[in-house]
C-alpha cells in the first residue's frame, strides 16, 4: 500500500489477467464497473477511474516464475479524499496474503 495516490500513476501487480478480472468486482467495493478488452471504467461519486493493463514477461527468481501485469490508473473528477479511500480499499482487497 502506498502513502499517497496521485491522480495518474502506473504500477506492476503480481497477477494474471484472469486473476485481475476476478478481483475487480470486489476491489471496486460495489461501484459500477464497465469491463472492456484490457481496460475498465469505475464510477466513483460523480467521477471515474480508468484502468488499463497489459501483461509483462513473468519475473523469474531461480526456479520461481511470477506473473506480472502493468496497470495504469487515471482518476478524473474524483476528489483527493475519495481517491485515497478508494485506493486504500483496492490495495487491501487485491493484496496477496502469506505465511
């Protein structure tokens, strides 16, 4: 989880596209979600979040291979407070557990 989320940013996530698509409905916390090929739009209190993604080559460490996705986040018409709250929930929902 980040300390601050700007209106536009990119990140890598360790998942496949199929996993991301399974997570998105829950990660947007009941907001309207429109899925398109390799992108999505989320309605957030009068504004929106545009997501776009592409697969990256897997990260390999010794014999372990981890899938990776490059994901772009673009918020439009969403207040700072709404953006921070949305992303904190999104990150907690998509975080993988361990141990």
